[in-house]
């Protein structure tokens, strides 16, 4: 069986100028990064242009192996073009964290992937590096201001701005910086987040243009002064230089699928610890050049889709026409009690036991958010006919509309029935709504998500969380939406509580005001903003041959 990277290498991509031309984008707006990738100028965006329909791909609660949402997103977009629809994708950029950690790549798979796959999974056009540079410049400016006399009176024990790095590195979660004498700064507790969890990544993905980007950067809270008042990046006059660093990164990237379908890839926040969606600008650009735009939100619907609706749609005015929930038989078996190492073995009864998880995700989309929804089975070679037939029968009994996708093996031809169903669903009655209102308190918003989306009995707040919630509302941030950081492996905040649990509470240990991004980050359970590498990182299998060929990306 060929690997993803082998399949990608056999492709004959079109020049990126030809892909842009397919979208009606003239060369005046295209900045080539080699032959097969480009940035598209924001000058191309026309807010008054006709917009296509927006389709969101999300999933049931995943296994640690991932369930293939990007593969489905790419395959569905190719399939829509197979049935004669003008369709494009708008996806996130992969982080080096999972590329070198567990997944080994995140540009789709098999014959439903985006190319140039190696570039996309590695440095691409440098957007994530730019985010990290802007983040760390602000951190350096904060510490330099303190070293140079601290005119703003920043309390070194209440600095909230952390440094970042786009590598899973648990060693850097908590550190002491500024050691070895006064010439090396002021010693203090410090730490690193992974770059894709940086507020600057969220800002890049939610900004509506350069001026909005600069304004948002100026609103970043870096810490608090000795009087307990917030200190902003604008107080340090950092926003101008940060905007300069991000001036190219804010332009969406254009690439293509193996079938030459246009794909905008831009921005890469994680969904378990950030808001998990590609940029608003790339989504709007995709909607401008298509009748159907397929986008994706990270992890399952309780994370990516909830944040897509309650944060991205709320901030941008975007309205989804249809949602596709990805299911896999291995995930159903996982939630039915099968251990990870046994998921390739046939187990029909365990698979049936896991269906309540899928059913809950679909119900949330339809009943809470009011959006038409279909499910798709991402088919794997180790799925048995008995498992597939049983799943289809059980879904029919439950009233779940589900279609098989075999895009990994067949590309666009593998999801034609799904594409037809999506087109029909896009025309159905749509009652899109948020899961909470702006006017609710921060606690009420958290409780609304916990009860409506996670199906928790309620929320327990640590005293630190309550203190910081009170402070956030005192400073006028109570109207912001919430971005809940939570494990991706469960509806609860306990990764071991699988399937469709009830009788539990969510524990909120702390919150952080991300005033530049325009949301309140909520930290639950033991979720970390800097992941660690697994026992056997994917990096161990990645290599470069003497003739310059990358091996091990998949």
C-alpha cells in the first residue's frame, strides 16, 4: 500500500497561477511562493461580492489516532466538483507539534490530500513562524520594559504573556527566566505555549484586515500592574512592529488537491486549547470564489464546531448551511470499550455500544445550533462488511442520515453520494443560533456550553477561576464569548470518560482574558497549552535521503 507522501509525489500539480485562475483571481493579486503555492492579497476580497454556501466538517469524539476530518474535507470538496459544483476548501495549516508528535502530517491522506504535502506539513509559507516571532517580540518587549525601569509598574508576579514555540515540549511549560545577574534581566517565573495556542494565532484567524489586526494586537493584555489594572501591548507601543511581522502572514495561502481543486490554507489554532478554525479572511475569500466552501473545525463537535459557531461565526457574521459529522468504526469501537491496540479487530457489539457518542454530536448540531446535518463514515481498509452493514442499519433505526466516504482510496469519486446529500442539506430550513447570548455572564456562558454541549450536570469553579472571572467582568470583558480548553477525548474534562457520559461536572480551574482575540479562555481539567511528545514521536520515523527526498510524513 502506498503512503500518503508516495501518492503525493506521483501527482502532477498545476502551476498555482492556473489554480488561481480557476478561482477567478487575476495575477495582480497572486504572490507566488514557488510553482505550487501562493499568497492571495487581501485586496482581492470584496465584501459585496456574491457568497457561496458554507459547509462545516466536524466529527464524533476521536481516538488518539485521529478520524480523518481533513481527508473527508478534501474528498468532499473534490466530490462536489465531480458532480458539477463550483467548490473549494478552506482549511487550517498543520502545526509542527502533531507533525513530529503523533500524527506525522495533517494535509489529508491517500487520494484526498492537499499538495505540496511536504511543504504544507513543514514550514509552508512561514505563517506559523511569523506568529511565533510576533509573540516572542512582545514577550521580549515586556521584559525589557521591566529591566529598563518599569515605568508602567508591571507586576512581575502577574505577567500573563508567555513565550511560544511550535514544538511539543513539556520541559518548557514552566521555567524561570532572567537568571545569572542583573545584566540578564529580572528573574521571574515564565513559560512557553505551543505557537498555535498563542493569542496572536487566534487574532490572525479572527482579524478582518490589517487595521483590525493592529487594533487587536494593541488590545492584548500582557499582565497587570501593581494597582491590579491590566497592561496592554498598546501601552508598550508593540502593535506596530508586530503588525509588520505579520503583514505577509495575514494573506491567505492558496494550494490545490491532487485533483487540482483550489484550497485556501490559512491559520492553525488547535481546537482543544484554542478556537480551532482557519482564518475568517481565508473563509471569506473561499466563499467569494465558490458556490460551496468546505471548511473544518478541529477535533469533535463539542470543541471545534462549538467554537466555530460561538466564536468564529459570532465574530464574522458567517452562517453555515450544513454540517458533516465524521464517524469511524474504530472510534465507535473505542467508545464502546475497545482498547486502542485492538481497534483493527472486528467487534460489532462494541461498535454498536459506541453509537450514542455519534448520536449526541449530531443532536447537538441539529438541536442546539439548529443547522442541517449529515454524517459520514470515513471508511478504512480494516473495517469489515459486517461492521459497516450493522452501522448503517443502526443509524437508520436512530434516524441518522449517514453516507460512506472512501475518499482516501478513491479521491473525489469516493464521496459522491455524500456530496449530493450535502447539496440537498444546504437547501434545508436552517435555524442557526448560538449556544449562549452575549448578554449572559461569563459563568452563565460556561455553564450553557457545559450543559447543552457536553451534557454535564453543571460546573465546579476553583476559587482562582471565580476571582479572575470577577476581575474580567469588572474590567468590562463580560460580554466576550468563551473559548473552553478541554480534552478532545471525552465530552467531559476527563479523557478516560468515554462514549456519551452523564452525571459528571466540568471543573474550571482558571480563565484568561484574550481581549485581542476577543474571547475568554477557560481552562478545565488537566489540559495543557504546551503539549508533550509521546513515547515514540513521529519524528523518529521522519528522515531526508541523500538526494533530498523526505521520508516518514504520512
